[in-house]
C-alpha cells in the first residue's frame, strides 16, 4: 500500500496548490485531479501466498518429466509441493485505463488488464512412503532419487518446467480470485476519489482480463551456477 500512500500525499499537495491565495477560498479542480491518477503508474492491489500439492503422476513436465519421473513414480510415491506468491496490479498508464466524467461528482473508471506475477518460494517432494519432505535440487535428493546423468543443464531445465507447472496452477486459480482482486481495486481507488471529494465512482472491468507478466524462482541463484 506504499504506492497508495504516495498517491494520497500527492493528491493532498495538488489540493493545497489549488487554493485561491487571494481570498482564502478553497478551489478544487476535481476533474483534473481525477485524471491525474494515471500518473500513479502501477497500482498494486492484491497478494496471495499459497501452497499447492501436485502428485508426481499428474505433473505436466512433458518429455523431460518422462525421462526422470517415470523412474521416480515406479520406485516411490511422491507429491510435488509448490509454495509461491501471486501479486496483482494494474497499469494506470495503460491506454485501456480511462476516466469518464458522468457529472461533476460522478466518475466512471474503465479498468485495464490485471497483471499478475508469480514468485516461487520453494519446491520440494513429499515422500509418502517415508513420510518426509525431500529437498528440491540438492545433492542428497539428486543422488538418492534421480538416475545417473542428471547434470546442471538438466537441473536448469527442470526449474524451467517447474515454472510452467506453477503458471498452470495459477491459471486455474484466476477465476476464483478475480472477484477479490477487483474489489480491492475498487476500494483503493474509491478511497483516493473520496479524498478529492468525489461522491460517486463506478467501475467497468469489461476489458480487464488477467495477464501473467512474470514468473520468478527465488532459489534459482542457489542451484544454477
């Protein structure tokens, strides 16, 4: 909410500058201030921290998975555990973000696409037979689980495929999260509009589909050399 705090401070400054110093009367150009919301840039509105469990037999690792996981599945009963964050934001500089003045105190916001970024915090295997979590891409896991010939390129490829897996999981979550994300955007922008003495604000999310713009793996620097 740091960005929102800056926005409210900036709006307060614009309001102070708009005062008529000659007679002390407050003169606020609401329409100009509202349209200046575009200058905020990125508006972060929602963040989800989640942990998802996927059985090894259901993984989507393609031919690379067939190479290594066919042996895993035959020897062990494993589940993959993904811990990751999803951050949602709107680019208020987008051409799709528009503000329409219905009346002097009534505005309509046409919202742009909702961008979401994925940050993978941890990936691990759960060994159901031994009831323990195996570390991901560490020497003891590689030597004890994977067959010979698992090299650095294979390891980096598996990280890449893991990112695809998390993206697939996140896509399946979008429909259930969309309402909460949009409500958070409404609440944030209504608070800013209220500070400008705007009485009514409505929103149009017709063109506001969710778009993935980044997938990070925070432990990548520890496993890739």
